[in-house]
């Protein structure tokens, strides 16, 4: 679950641009998911097309963004076989502090990967 070099070149620029506009919303959503004890592991899906993963949080078309953002969490990913049961512990160990980092799952044209992006400092 490291930042993939391909992600850095091809996606990171547009993701970072959109992330900067929505980071406060994602930080609050992450906090609420954890506070309500839904999950200790919030995951935000960045995709250019609709997906059945998670719940739509931010519609790109309504905010002039390139990426739609869906909110989800680890157990949902396990239930949908995106993260296999035998990889849960590895995921949990790799997961970064959700008060400092946002866990993104990027989906685009057959490419999928997890990436952690630091929230902007207050």
C-alpha cells in the first residue's frame, strides 16, 4: 500500500488539485466515520465514473472537479472482495493516521490503487 510511481506521474496532479478543494469535507467525513464507530479505517474513492463502492459524497459535476468522491471504509471493501480477508491485518498496519492522512482508493480505466495524501495543515 505504497504510493505507486505510476500514480505520481499520471494521476497525482489532478487528484491533488481536486483534493485541495475537498480536503476539509473529507477530513470531516473521516472524523464522523470514526466518531460514530462505523470504522477506524475510512476510505475515499476517487473515480471519474460512477461506482458501486461506497456512497457518493462529492459529485464532480456539481463542483467543477475531475474526480467524483465516494465515502467508504475497510469492512465494506472486505465485503465486496476489494480487500481480501487475509490482507486485512496488512491493510490495518499500512493505514496511516486518519487525522493526518486521507486514504484514497483511485479507480480509473482498469487502474486501481490505494494512496495516502496528507491533509493540509491548519
